[in-house]
């Protein structure tokens, strides 16, 4: 008979982290960059509507905001404009207080830490330097790792593979309803953070199992929450 204790010890438990709006204070920079991209092609999309779509990746965000009757040939150029404008904000990006400490706490407690980002490789590199916790990060994804973007779960599947994880032994931390929806597709519970501008009520309605104001609040409550239970399992 197999040793169940040894088998249990071989199971990897991990946490997937969204990055923009979750670990790095960048959602509103993205919203303005998208606004500039839309304006370049004559689309007057209110910033509030753009903000509510942040968390989707570029292809789905443009379709969501402009609709099916848009000129889809503009999509790539709108996305490229967004990327170019957003890159001008790189020097001013900051991690949320407690972001690096939270990642190190997770890793120190034996959790595999994976950044589940669908941003470009350049933006992921910038975000990693801003977070400054590479010693705690096992792997990270970028836009090239998934064919379909959130709310499809492809990037989370890629993150699971990168970390050698199973969905049943994983928790996701994100800041948008699109994060919660994507994780639910794989049966992964989501801890929601209101730091990206989405309210606690919206995150809970989408299905988040816990909601905190930001990563610092999550870190402060670590011993009483889902991350601690996962690490102890």
C-alpha cells in the first residue's frame, strides 16, 4: 500500500497572483492609456467604462467596449497605442505596500508563487522589478503564454503549468470580476482585492471567497485566511 503521508508531502500547493491592480498600482494608468488609444481612432469611450473592463486582455477589452459592429482592423493599432502610452508610465509605477512581503510570506510558508499575468513580456519584466521579490517567485506568465485572454482561463492554465500546480491545490489572488470568473472556470477559489478599483460587493457577487482592501490587508490577516489554510494543508 502506498504511503499516504509521503504522497501528501509530494503535493505542491500554490498561489497565483494577478499583477496589475493586485500587486502593482497600475489599473488607472492602463485606463488612461486605453482612452488615448481609443481617442486616436475617433472613439470617445468614457474612462469609467474603460476602468470597469480592466482585467480583460487587450483583444477582448476592445471588442467589449466598441462592440461587434466596430472596424476590427483598428483593434491591433488601438492595442499598440495603449502599449506605447502605457510604457511612458513605467518609471512611475509602484507596487502596493506589502506586495513583496506577501509574496515572501507565501513562499516562506511553502506555497509555490506564480505571477499569472497576461501583460506583454516587457510589462511583466517592469512589474517584476517594481515588486522586487524575485526570490519568492517560482514562475511568471505573459501574453504569449495564452491563446485566449481573460475572462477565459487560459492564462491561469498556463500559470498552473509553469508552477507545476493542480487547480485543486491552488488559490488565485486578483482584483477584477474578470479574474474571479476566469478562476471559477477551473474551480480555483479567488481572493479578491479592492485595490484595483472594483468594490468588495462586486467581487463577492462574482464569487470571491474572501475580499480585502489591498495586499497589505491580506498580509495582515494571513493567519486567519485561505492562504494560511492552503499552506497548512
